[in-house]
């Protein structure tokens, strides 16, 4: 859940990108890697997923400063089979490790048709859809999954056992926009509860339970307790499967075995899996894209339910938000701005001014 954003608090994308990169570089993150991390956080902001946006930058900074995450990891790539590789992230920043892994998956897919890459020794990798942009640039199908610290109760349980493990898939089309699906296996991303706690706002019923296993609308009690899986047993099973694929299969940590540092929210040896598929595996790429346009067109032309303006394809709402926020500037709430200003003062980087009032859209 996100509170209504004050549209007068918008900031140009390029200014926020420059600020974020300079902060990370002050912390000894190489320029290319800093741009990867900043790009990951800002794509989330552009698409309205503020739980995975700049609210994470101070957390990443504290992890680097505390030496629990490496600013300059020695990432290693090991080929295992013709279309399979294993990436050891050396406890680097998740977006840096993840980007390298997806690039490896795409290289494998170019020659083998498909690429499957496991990752261990990584950390929080932000919005899973960020890595799919690399696949879409090549007009390939992309998939990314990750395990996470145990912050979700299993279906019927009252203690944290599973991660809010996300899964994302992107499929290119021809003239139409790509299909992009990105979701956690919980009712809601835990980051949204963190945002609500920062704002001292309640959360909807059904999102989480308190430490005693009782449903709660108190965000802080929810953070002390556990978030719930979406669809009950369905989300619980999907989370467990993702944990097995990204944690057990890759040799990374999994579920309650994740090594968490509660004071920093840092996780060492997190696991991810990235996959890439060429669209010409079974028919010409142009024919695949034509068929994608056809099915997306049929979906969006289907009659909407009463009170619903139109039927949307997966990811369409987020792409609309991205276009709007690139034009008008990224809206940030006061609490996040204050944290970023403080972080900038700490490392010697000035936080940018907002978009002038004259360019602000009407409320």
C-alpha cells in the first residue's frame, strides 16, 4: 500500500540518478556498478514500486559502510553445461551481481537457445523486473527469481519460515508493448509494510500477522510478526519452490538458514536464478511477435467488468506510470526525501532540488 503522493514533490529522473550514483561512488562502488544499482532503484520508483526504490539506498549504504556487503566484489562465472552457468557474487550488491548473471544467461541463450544461470553469494537485488530489461533489449524472453530472508509465514503457520520470494517474467511483442509480470509470493511486498511503518500508517487486513500469529493492521506489529502468502497454500507453495530453485539448487542459503543481520537487514549468500529464451526456438521471431501482438490485442479488447475502465495486460499499468514519471519527475514522499538528504550530508553529496512548481501537474 502506498499513501497518495504529493505531486509537488517531484524530482527529475536524471538528477536522482546522478545523486544516487555519486553517493554510491563515495562508498567506493565503481561507476558502472553504481549506475546499475541506481538504475535498479529508480526503475522501481518510475513504475510506482516505491517499496523497492530509493528508500533502499540508505540501507545499501549502511551495509557497505558496515562491511557486510562488498562495494567491489570479485564476481566469478563458472560454465556448468552448454546452457547453464553458476555465478558467485562474492557478497556484492544484488543489482550488480544480478545484472552480470542475466547477461550471462543471455550470452548462453544466444548460442544454445536458452540460458539458465544460478547465483549464490548475493544480496537483496531490488525489483526483479529490472533484469528483464536486459532480455527485452535483445527481444528475448527473460525470467528472474530470488529467495529472501524468512519474513513470511507458511500457509497455516504463525512464525517466519519462507521468504517473500519474487518471480518476474517478460515476453517481448511486436508493435505492442511487452508483457511484464513481477510479483512476490506474499500478499504484498514486505517493503510496502516498511513504507507504511515509516509513515505511521495502518496496513490493510489480510496482509500480515503479529508475533502471536494474530491478524494485524499495525505495520510495526506486522514487521515484528510475519507477512502472509498470497492465495494461502498457492503462494506458500510457490515461495517454497522458489527457495528450492534459488537457494538449494544453487548452493546458496535458504529459508531459516539465511544468515541475517537484523540491525542492517543484510543477507549474505542470497540466491537468484535467471533464465533467457530466444523467441525463435520453434518458429521465426517475427511470427512469434506477431502472435504476441494478436493475443495481447485480444486480451485488451475483451469486455471489462462493471466499473472497470479497461482490461490491462500484465505490466501495462507500471509502464504507463513510468512514462508519466519520466515526463513529470519522480514523486518522493517527505520521509524518503529526509533520509536521502541526511545520507547526502553524511557522504558529501548534495540532494537535488525538486522540479520547479511551475512544471508541477495539478493535484
